[in-house]
């Protein structure tokens, strides 16, 4: 893995055109205001949070199917305020003690579930040859910050403690997450460093939300992607309002890991960025700070992609390349 952050690709004065499938998703979302959190009242949001995706069905045509050579089982762990549901992925036919990856889903801290990551989690499990533990942490606004942080930390500790029971090696442990899950991945990596463990060998931050302060609005990517596909600036404002109450310290690095005073001693990182994402620049800023602190960082940017593109792998062709880069980085970190 490279020890230094590669230079960012030059920004074109004209943004690259998104693929047809992604533009189709954008058109559907613009026509259907119910798809945007910015246009949901709390009752509608609560109904959506309670909606469980079936194990098989039409949703897989958008979210992607889990590889056939990966088995998934449902379980739970004791969380700070009750049991937390888990999805545990294992590659079929692989024997011996495996590495383990703890995964945190995206959804602006208010939406989403471990089930929505079946396609990527399955590819990681099969490609790395790892157990993947995906957690359903508590969602806002019923459970505001720091509930998600507490749950993800509990999941990391539980996975480390139960690794042998899972057929996994607690010394070969990684964390990963997308969007809000990328934020929680960065935060749990910092917490683990400060607590002296569990030992994490690698962190994968997929279009992470690293800066929840007003500084985000100064980023060029934020200004250029006001009405972005999947995640608009208005959506960001609403997600923030759901997750962060008025009493929270806006400078708390558990909200915005980019504000952590020291990023040294963290595990090597792979940071996946989407060029048509309002969070693109804040993700790059975090990668640059990691590199400046001496953390090995690999940045993978997909210039034509919107935020969340790994969640629509059959429509966003770059999802396959991004997944392959994630698998390669994790395999290197967890098998050497």
C-alpha cells in the first residue's frame, strides 16, 4: 500500500457526464419527492425506518445480489440500549481462521440497514476470504448522536471479543463504511487507537461524511453539487438536523472526525470518492490529513459517479471497479 497520498486529479471546468443508468436514477428521484429525506415528515421517516427489505425480491435489481458463494446469517449483539441486529457473511467452502471486517451502513444516520449492503459485503467476504459483521445501529431522530457511535463501538468490541467463536482472527480486523457509515468507521478507528484496541489493520472510508460543520459549505464539491443525484445539499441539512441536537458540541470530533487534533497512529486507509458528490472534497481533506499524519492512504476516485453509487451496482458500472479496489486493499492488509 502506498505510504503517501497520491495527488488529486485535476478538476475539469466541466463536470463529466454521468452514465445513463445513474442519470435514470436521478430522474426517478427528482420526480418522486418521497425518495428524498428532505421531503419526508417524521411519520414518513419512521415508516421507512421500519420497512424491512426482504431477503430476496425486486430490491435486489437495484441494490445488487449477494454472491452465491457467500452465506449470510442473522444474529444480534448486546448494545448500550438493547440488542443490535447483525448480518454475518461467510464465504462458502473456505476453511481455517478468517480475517474479519466490521461494516457500518450509510443513510445519513437516519435511514438504511445492514441488508442494503449485501452486494458489497458479499463481495468483500468472497474476495477477501473474510467474515463480515454488519451492524444495524440505532437511527436518528429517535436516537441522536452519540447513539450510532456507541452502537458501532459496541459492535467493534463485540466482534473482537467473539472473533474466535465466529471462526475469525481478532488480530486481523478491519472496519468499513459508506457515507454516514464512513463517518462511523473513522470515529471508531480513532476510539480504538485511543483505547489501545481492538487492533484495527485497515479502514475503508467510502464517500465518508467527515465534516458535519458549516465548513462543509465552503467546499467546491458542495457548491457544485447542490442538486446532486442521491444526496442533495437540502438532504444533508435534514440529515444533520435529525442526527445532531442543539446541545451537541459542533466541534466534537466524534461528529466530525476531520476535527480530531491528532490522526497519527491510525490504521492504513482506503478512501473511495465520488466526483459528483457534495461530500467529495471533505473526504479528500480527511485523506490529506491522514497522509500528513503519516497514515498510509490510498484514494480511489470515480469522477462520473454520484454519492452512494456502490448501492446501485447494476446501474453504476464503476461500482465493480470500486468494490475490486476495496477488496484488493483489504486483502493486502488482512492476509500479509
